């Protein structure tokens, strides 16, 4: 249940240019001087702010290329962003003064933005210098700082810090260096470049975030074996001497069920939360079937991963127990894709306030708590793992099953759990003698249990088969594209990819390519509407 708190401003909540907005602290309006969260709505071309009560207002309109992220100053008095991808590094830099409600924009041939102390820093497009914008900008003069070592034309400034900024520089392909690999460096305000990785140990890179203490950092990798064969992983680094980063990859039941393992997975979101991080892994947009259970979120601290739930594109933690969740915008197709070039996904952003959840906006692509909120996070409690497998009430395409079929399936399940082969034989009263022998044989009850907990499939005049899955591909818009129900069964049955299938561009799963031997059960409904277990599909 979602309960509204206070009021939520519309896009008309923007302060007039050149004026100082009222605080709204004692009235019904938002407290515009103390935002706790910023977020981007790309289709509305809006950067929005929210206060601690979940009341929102428009900070500024964006251009045709909305930003991929927004960056807070250390004291949250300013918010900065660059035009999104598509501007070729020659778009505009935007700095929003929170207290005055004013936006300053100027051309910026630069890549990436972050705060170096109180100065806003960007990297020149040729990778040779930093531009530092003081807190009094634009009235105070911008300072250019040459780097002690150029970082190349494709380098980007990933995040700031109190004493230095983080830069990723792409290396040319060659022996020991694959496409997209590069070096991660720290650059101080004198332009001194300090490598953070050991020699000959490059990394791929998506984005980086500095810890609230300004020392440790985290970044995501993007190791690619082709357009739809990319694996992303969260890494953390002390931020000190050159050393290999630490990988953070879950191994629990929720992650295994999501089927986003060694060959395909995306890192949809990560954020610092005190001295830990929140992270969400999910399927590759456009390459894998999308579904809420395939997006799994965790809190990572000291190498321990705490499960936070599924169905979120991203999650971030704030002070006083505040939690921001970006969940999919519900539709018949599942997750909503953002317009091309804006973001991989958009969703509905909510802010949890105690036991209540306040909606902040739909069509949100990026969001960030202020540094003070991020620093004051307390470790969260673990969410319950997904429930254990049980008889389903829908077939392998999501269609509701007759009550009589579900009732029979549960009777079969109960007997199989007990290992009661006599009861199973009785439930399969019309089955041939050979089927009865199979049920009584070694592993018979266990095989029945695996099958009856899967989603059944329609089998023409023969009725239903448990499981209905024979083969499917984890790739959208194919003739045998996996349904979400079939993907659940792939995990339930422990099926492995069919490595011999080369007819599709995604991972193919078949009931004969891996996992325990599977013999489908056949269930029919008679003229009176009663469900009958009539045998096995294999004899």
C-alpha cells in the first residue's frame, strides 16, 4: 500500500528565475532549502528535488539530451550535471544553486563532472587538463589545471572527492588489453595523476562513486564478448595505493533464480550507503527477457552481502531510515525502456518514510541522495529470500489453471514431499503399470516433486504437461522466447545452457541439455471437470 505524505508539487513548482523560493517548512509546500534527493525524468526533461517528507519540486528543465546523472556538492548547496550522451562532449555544463533557485549553464567541451572539495571539476575532451569552477562561479574565474600525464581523448571524469577526482582513461587495444579496458587514476588539484591499479591490470568501466569519507571508491565493469554478451560487476577499491579491486558478486538463491550469471548481466544501479553500498544486478536490456524477479538488490559491507529484494531497478539509502526505490513502471511488457540514448530503464521512484512509501515521480532514470544523507546511513535489515518452490496456479504462459488441476497438483506435491509412493500410485490410478513401477523406483518421488512444482504447458488433447517447458531462449522477440514462468522453471529444474544450440543469439535452455532427467507428468480434465493424473509424457 502506498500512502501519500504531505503534498507533491507538479512541474509548476519551479521557483521563478532570479528569486529565492520560500522554504515551505511550516506550510504545505516543500522545504526547498533542504532537499535530500535529486532525480531525473528524461521524458519530461526535468531535474527534480525532494525534501525529507517526500515533497517534490522542479529544479530545472534539461535540454534535448537529459543527463545520465546529477552530482551534489559536499554541502548540497549546488547540483551539477552535463548534457547526456549524444552531445559528443561539446554540450553544456549546468550548475543549480539550491538556495537561490538559480540555474547557470555554459558551453563545456568536457567529459564528466564531480566536486573537488567545493570546486566543481570537469575533464577537457582531450584528456589533458581539469577545469575547476569555484563555489562563486560564474562570477569567480574558472581555473585550468594541466595534468601531469594526459589521459587520452576518450577519458572521463567519473567522480570527485575532497582531495582528488577519479578519472578513467581508455587504453588502445593490443597485447593483454581488450576493447574497453583502461586505467583508473586519481588526480589532485595540482594535476598530479596517481594510478590506482597495478601495472598491466587494466579494468573495464561504467561509472564510479566515491565513499562518503572521500577515500574508497566503487565502480562497475563492463566486460564484453559481443553486443549481447556483456558481464558487469561491482568493484571496490581503497582509493590508496595501486592495488587490485575487490569483486562483489552475489551467490544466493535470489541471484541464482534471476539467471544473470557468468555470461550476461548488467549493473543497473549502485550507491554508497554509509561505509557500505547498495547494488542492483539485472538482465541486459534488449538482449534478455525482462522481469521483476531478474532484478536483485543488495547491501554490501565488509564483504558481506545483505539481500534487499527484487523488482527494483535501483535502491539507495538515506538518513533516518529513508529509502529511495526505483521500481519498474508497470506495463504488460514488464519494465519500461527509456527513449534511446537516455537510459537503459526508467521506473517509478518512491521514498520510504518510516512505514509509509511516498511516490516521487514516474519515468525516472537516475536519482541521488545528498552527501549528508548518504553518510548517515545505518545498515539495513535483510529482506526475505524468494519463497521456496511450490505448486503454481498458472501455466507456463501465465494463464490461470482450473481449480481442480491446482487441487490435484497440491495433493501430488504433498505425497511427493513425504516420499509416499503408495499415495502417488493411488493418485495416478489410471496410469499404466510401468508408470507405477517408475514412481516406486529410486528417485521416483523426487522426480515427481520437481515436475509438479513447475509450470504446466498446454498439450492439445492430452491436457497439461508438468513441466510445460521443453526449450526456450533467453532473448526477446524470438519464436521460442522464454516466458517469465519458463525462466523460473529453468532455475527450479537446475537446467544448464544448451551449448550446442547456435540457432539463436541468446542462451537456449532445454530439458535435455542439463540438470536432472525430466519426465513430464500428464494431467487431464474429464467431462465433469475433475482433474486426473493419467501418466507420463514419455510412456
